[in-house]
C-alpha cells in the first residue's frame, strides 16, 4: 500500500466545498495526471451519491500511455461536523481509494472556512500486490502538483 495525505484550507463553507468536490468528473481540472474525467455512460446527469460511476483517464508520466480507471463513489456522507467523499478506483493492476474529509474551519472573525483532508491509498492488485511499495516514489512525485491544483481549483471556484 502507498498512501499520501494532505490537508488544504479553503475559505468557503463546507457545504459549498462538498458541492464542488462531489463531482469527480472535475478531477481533470485540478490533477495534471488526469487527462480526462467523466461520468460513465448511462449515469444520470444529476447523480453524485454512493454508486455513481466515473471514468478517469490517468497518465502517470508525460511519456506514458493513458490508463483507464473505473471509479465509483463509495461514500457520500454529510454529518453535523464532517462531510466525507470516497471514490474507489480500479484498473487492470491498480486499485486506488481517494478519500476527502471536509471539516468546518472558520476564520477567527467567523468567516466560513473548510479544511479538506485528501488521502490517496494506492496499491497494486493480484500477484503484484506485495510490490505496491514500489509506487511510493511515483506517488510522491504526482501528489504535490495534484494538491496544488486542487487548492487553486477550490480557490478559483469557491471564492
């Protein structure tokens, strides 16, 4: 298993952040390794909850061929103190679980704010599973540009 986690702060309410981030088809807008993201065919245009299926075309490096990853929203939960989105992705030899936990984090003056904790858990599948640790370097290399992109995307669309 390879894991990456980072918390971003967004100067917007948790409900507005959740509304923006629940749509996994927007992932290509902020993650440079995703060349295309869309809702899978046959999904209602307004579907976002658990069970919604997404197609992500992922390119781990500029010289790599894009890889298709089928994602499903597996958790879509709004609670009093926290909101959680979980997207589980499967490709031929890789599995990824992307978790976004949103918590209220207002500024000292009461202005709305949200902490977005993003965690990616990636592992190889089948006989390759014991070698998942080899992905750590690539994960570290790709994670920071994705998090920078996510911060800019949230700031642009929520402020």
